[in-house]
C-alpha cells in the first residue's frame, strides 16, 4: 500500500495540548514517527529572571495546571538550599500531604483520559466525578482547586486545622473505595484489557537507555522513584514503597498508576498521624546569597528537575526546568514501532504527556554543524525582524502605529 | 391514491420517521448520560442540533468532487427511508410487500454504509480516507452475520417476504422463541451496522478526528446525522419485526404501543452496550466477527433448518 | 503490590461495569445544576480581593510583591489611600493579603467576575469609607 504521511496535531482531539507529530502510515501500520515540540513555549525561564523570588514562586507554579505544586515545591526547595534555610518539619509534612493529594488528582484524571482515548467514556465520567472529591478538599485546604499557592520560600502559607484533617481522612476513605473498584474494572473488563495489553511495548533495556522516568519506566521494571532515591520534604520519615510492574506495556503503566494511588492514600494517612506541631514557616531573606542549587521532585509523571542560580540580588540569575515529559516523549517513537494507527492515541496518552511542562529552551550541540552560540536579547529581536523581512513581511508600519497609541 | 401519498410522506413515512429518529437519538443520549451518573440533554436537543446545522453554510473542500460530495447525504437519507416501507411495523402487513422484499430491505440498508465510504473517499482529506476505508472493512465483517441472522427465521417461515413472515409467526404463536440466539447475534450485528461503540471504529474521534464526516458541515452533515438516526429506527424495526413478531394482530392503537415498547427495548440495549464496552481495534473487530459472531449466526441457521424438518412445515 | 496481580477469582469478561451502570440510572445525577443552583465556595477561598482603606498606611508592600502588577496604591489625601485593581491581571494568589502589615486586604469568596465590558474590570476602592463604590 502507498505510504501516507498524516499529521497528528497541533490541533487534534487525541491531544489535550498542542504538539506536532507526523506519522507515516501504510494502511493501518505505522512506519515512521517523528515529534516536533515547542508549541507551548511561553518564555517562562526568561520571565523568571525579571521577577523577584517571591513573585517567581507564583510564576513557576503556573507552568502546569496539574503539576503546579510539583514545580512550586521543587523551585522553593532549590532556593531554600542556596539560602541555607531550615524549613520546619510541620511545613515539610504539609507540603507532602498536598503533593500526594495532587498525585491522586493527576492519576484519576489520567485514568479518565485513558478511558476516553480507547472509547470507554463511562470510565472517563466516573473517574472525573470522583476527582471532584479531591478538588473540593484541595479548595478547602488551599483556597483554590488548582494552582494551590501554598508554598513560601521558607515554609507554607496556611496551616491544617482539625476540621481539615477530619475532611481529608473522610475524602481519602471515599476515594480508596472507588479506586478499589477501578482496579477491579481494569483487571477484569476484557474490552479494556485487550486495548491496553501488548500496546506501546518498551523493554527494560530500552527504558534505561532512552532515559524514561516515572510510571513509564516503572512499568518496565525500572525501580526508580525520586521519593525513595533522593528523599525530599517528609518522605524520609514516611515509609514509602516503590510500585513497579513487569508488563512493559500500556497495561503495566495503568497498573502502576493505580498502585501509586493506593500508596498515596497510605502515605496521607501516615503523614496525618505523624504530623508534628510547630511553626509553618521561617522568615526568608529578600536577597538570596550567591550560589546555585539543583533540586528534584517526583511529579505524577516522573522526575522533575529544577536548577536555580542566584547572584546575590533579589532576582534569580538563571532558572532551568526540566519536566518529566521531555524525557518520556523520546520513548514514544520506540513504542510505536510496528504499531497500528488505532494505538497511537493511547500510547501517547500512556506517558501522561504534559506539554505545557515540557516546552523550555533546549540547546542542541551537533558535532556535524557549527553551533550558533548564544544571542543577546537585542540581537535576537533584530534577527527576528530581518527573518520576517526576508519572507516579505514588514511590521514597521504597525509598530509605529502601536508606539503612537501607547 | 391520497392515502398512499399520506402514508409515504407523513405516516409511517418521512415525517414520522424523522420525528421517531430524533426521539431515538434523545432517548439514547439521555439513557447514556443517566447511566454515567450525569443529567443528559433536554428532549429538544436533537432538534436544536438539526436546526443549527441546517442554518450553517456547507463548506466543500477545493479538492473534493462537489457533485459526489453533495449527493452522498441525499442517497443515505433516501435509502434508509425507502427501506422502512417494506417492514411490518405493528401489523402483519407492511406498506408495500412482495416476495423477496427481505433481500431488498437488507440491500437498501447497505447503501448508507456505501455512501459513508464514498463520501469519505471523495472528500480527499487524509482523515476522511482512512475513515472511509475503515467503514468498508467493517462492512465486510458484520454484513455476513447480519444477513444470516435475518435469513434464519425466514427459513423457518419458508418465505422471502417480511410480511408473510410476520403472518406465519402470528399463526404459530411460540415459534419465535426458537430464534433467541439469533436475536442476540442480530443485536451485535446491528451495533456494527449503526457504528456504535464497540464498533464505532470508522468514526473514532480520538484517532481520526471525524472519520468520514470530517469535511462535512451544514446541511449535508445534518442530512447524514438524520440518516443515521433513521437508520437506528429502521434497523431496530427490522430486528423487532423478524425476532419479536408477537402481538401483531391487536387493534392498531394497542399495536402501536407494543411496537413503541419493542423499539424502546432494543434502543435501550444499544445504549447499554455503548456504555459498558470500550472501542474495538480494527483487527480485533474483524477477528471477533469472523471467529465468534459468524459461527453463531450459522448455528442459528442450522437450528432453523433442523426445526423445519422436525416440525414438518 | 500484591492486589494488582490478577487473582484466581478475577474473571476476565466484558461488561464488568454493568451493575454500577444500571444502579446509576436510579441515583441522583452528579451534575450540579449551575447556574440555577449557586455553588458555595469553602471558607478561605481566594476570590476577588477586598480593600479596607481606613487601615492602609501606604507602604506599598502589596504593590511590590504582586506577581502580575495588578494593584496600585494611590495617595489621594493626607493619610488617605485608594487601591486600583485590575481584575484581568490579578491571578488571585492572595500574596498581597499576606504581605500587608496592617491587614487591610482580604480575600472574598466572589468568583463570578466575567463581564462584557473590559473597562469594568478595573475597580477602584475609594479612600472615603462612606462612599465605598466599585464600578
């Protein structure tokens, strides 16, 4: 059959966020797959350099809606390390509890999305109805359903009261029962199992060599989890077990995420039982001393890495974010080898892509071509104007009009 | 003459089928929503969708063949409406009948699937072409069991006419109980024909955007949607006429109520299957239809043949 | 985890959700009938910000700490300050509430802030308490 190149994205019902994939098909078989990232680039790392550390906490939080607490905590941990602050234990416990609640939210959302991608809309509606329980409890604790804004440099902003603790435990009980039902559905529903099994296979060695992180790697029996390898917040005091599976396919990733949900319920209960008394924050200086730090956090999607470099003023010198999806998106091409078109949405959805997190600045060094080096802001602007002029587009008239208006 | 025109245009013709199709869509969507613990749309939603689509502009892609592109929805609509004229709805005689109208009905019901294929093919867009090819592949999978299932009770009744079959089963009151296996198989095949989950591969929204209907908009899409709704009613009527042919000799008022009840029963089974199953993949669907559904349909035919000999009809 | 492995009594069959799905037919629907029934936000919800001009001393810490430059404190008289908010720029993080030393700002539960005229999104809390209007 003749080969056809079909574009998936940037706008496509299978993708929740814009990215461009081009798939070469022969009938229903996928011959080649290539990804082109960058549709969600917003210049956040540059924007961080022009705002104070306190304002940056809120900006970094808005990199993503689902992993917002992840990014915020990771950034704040890096800054606290440079400033040498000792965060009180109660604040660390509260951060862990909110982090686990966010993980529950993210995994329930993923379960619904996976159901939708295979045409099982009932699972979507049921899991998203249960997600409302988590969002309501988070709204009660932090004041908003997403983008919690609970981190400060030096601790957390709000405390957990008695009523909150009762509500958290009640919600966790309800969710645990619902999750047990979903585990039964995923183990027994044959139409679902035959769509998820044998699809998106990633062997153990491939997962290691391509650098997969998070549930994508853990489903190929790679026992890596930042909460166990490099404990942060309160995880070194909470008894934490890594959840792995050896199915190597999308079904394994489903089981790993369901197992992590059960593990999260256990962690929340333990954390609340052992919640220490004390302050919830220490005073942080406005000007952070010179230094650099590197911090890691286990986002629901994998390992999230932040690097912060400070130069003694109240604005950071450089902030670099590497989201887990950037590491996982390279495994998709391997997974789709000899795959079918019908499997493409669920394979992409199985790495739990969050392209808002992913699109940052990358510099690629190729040994074949000469490197461009780095450009100053003004040079980049002039380069852009010249490039558009060479294509026949001249914006100087509009720019003059705008300058007059302002 | 006037009565014929009334029958063709209003009842049980075009207008009745249109209203019934819209109501079928509403019932299906409402049941689907309630089973998912949601509220669902109000009763006038299908009408609102239809009016909105009709009032929009039809956009024909530049590379498409405009005459074929515009003709396909019309063919789909007319063939489904024509198929309904030969099915006995609530009495033992349909609007028109002759020996062999069983085969004609099934052929008329195949034409919509062909129009989905041709409409997608002549749209010349990538997603439409893939959807069109899938639609045709699915046709080869479910058409054989469907035909065998419809033929099995006809074998028992020893006739090729739907109305004669209805008369036969009304005389022998409990013979329709022998065909219950075929009833189950025909419901599965009906799901395939109507392209509902788990068989909605040709219009898999998350894989190929809209499948055949990606490039259709405005009045053409409204006609396609209306033809799908009417096909639901006609398919359900065919299954109920062949497999649930009891109570066909009651007075017209009671007969209509019974007919509506049978339709509701079949439509609710279709909605239920839409809710509890995930979508099949192409190869899984073909394997399922040829390895499980077709042999069972064949078994039903065997049962009817053996019974014909045993009961010495 | 042991309960993720398939056990002896887990039959693989289609239609596992049948029982729950049929039960849902008779349960109340989970959809909340907004906007006919208003939804109630929890106690410390971070909605629109409210300003008490009598407590403000004009230190402008809130203006310094706002991540999106949404608040401006303007002096309109001796020890009288008014606050100008741009509701479109505000990200409702409540950092200004925490930064204010005199607790002159507070979060309210109001979240239905959509309007058709963009000018209505710039609200001013006047310094004179008697005529406290926001347009």
